[in-house]
């Protein structure tokens, strides 16, 4: 079945849109604010009219247990719809293809599934960008991600393709 954003709930849209950003692994970026669960929590909070912290724990970085559980259930629904797939532990967390020699996190399959429908994910990301409160947050993460990926690509000893 082909899906459109209208066929998804708000958290499914947020997760697919965030996955489409191409966030670098948090460990490589040096900040847990690059985690998919963190960015998704902030996006949902802002889209709901909040200040971006409603789904975060008191440290302002990690998500609440409640949000983490809801996000896991959302991932399972998207897996059932064949829009995302769990990744095997040990695979790179980065979106796209594996590049030998890149130092990457190992994925947490509960928080960073592989996107199977990239077109739908792109539509979801565009829908998120249309939310005025969300736009600056996603653009900042997108720009910061580009800088992290540039640093990764420039590492000495990394083979170029």
C-alpha cells in the first residue's frame, strides 16, 4: 500500500521527517541532541504548541520514559506498515550507505530504524518544515549535521571513494 502523510499520525510524521534529515551519530557529533529520539521529542513538543521540552527529562537532553515508550510503539507501527525497518545492531546509525573507515555509533534499533520509503519521509520532513515553530530547530540540526558530516569526511586516514 502506498502511504501519504495524511495516512499517518503526527508522531509517525515527525519520526519519518526527522529520519530524513540525515542526522549524524550522536557520539560522533559529540552531543545527544543529535539523537533521533531527542530531535523527534523536541519537534513534537513544538508542533503541539509547547516550548520544545515537554517530552524531555529534567536534563533537557534525554527523552522521558513515556515518550520513549510511545516512540517505540510508533516505530513498530511503521515497521508493520513497511515504511521503516529495524536495523541489526552493529550497523552504522547514519542515513545512507556504509562507508568503510568512518567511526560511527552503533545503532539502537528502537530509536533509529532504516527508512524504507524515502519519498514519504521527504514529504513528512517538508510538512515539518512548514510548522513555523519547528522550522528553525530542524534547520539548525540540518546545518549542524552538515558540519559534523564534513568533519567526518575530512578525518585523516579515511579512504575516499
